[in-house]
């Protein structure tokens, strides 16, 4: 699922925070993580590792996604979109 959208500064801040958290969690330089980075194809996470990463993001952001939303996350931008959407709700 690809959510192409124009990012405002709040969305950009959320995306940067998620990139930083993924970088820290996976011990990957943040300069190697982009909005289009695939959690499975680029970061080489298996489905369980992907879900564990999403759970960690939920806990660190104190924002919880539905199972359907979490399952739909394929890229960093998808994660930013769903967490931003949940934060605004």
C-alpha cells in the first residue's frame, strides 16, 4: 500500500522520528533509511520482525494501530502515514 501525499512539517517530523526510531532499533544509519524504504525488501525484516518493529514503534510513540493498519505497513512512509493518522484521531 503506497500513500503518496504532500508532507506538511508535522508529517515530516513524524516521518523523521520514525526513521530515527527504526535506525536505533535496527542499528542501521538513518542516512540509509528513506520514506520509500521497504521494511521487508530493503531492511530484510521477516514478517515477525516487521510486526515486532511496529509494536516497538507503537510503544515508543504511545499510539496503537489496528491489526489491519499494522499489516498494511510496507514502507517507512506507510508507517508515518498510519501513525500520523492515528495521532490526529
